[in-house]
C-alpha cells in the first residue's frame, strides 16, 4: 500500500491509499515489507538486503 498526497486548487491535501505501488507496480510491496522486516530480525539487516538484492539480479 502506498500513500500519496493530492491537492486541488488551494485546498488542503488529502491522503489516498493504494494497494499497488505507483512506483513499482510489479512488486507486492505491501506483502514484502513484513516478510523483509521479519527476515532482518532473523539474520540482520545487511544479510536481508544482500538476499533481496540477489533476488532482483536473478
């Protein structure tokens, strides 16, 4: 889920929630984040990031 601020003609911004990332629509970011955080707790942040990087380069 992503959150974006929008403003229309001088009105204060409103918040819109998106289940699909507007930046990376092919990735299930909302599902990945909890799994990545859990993995970081298990093996450490650096190792989790190395594993994630490997997934993207395969």
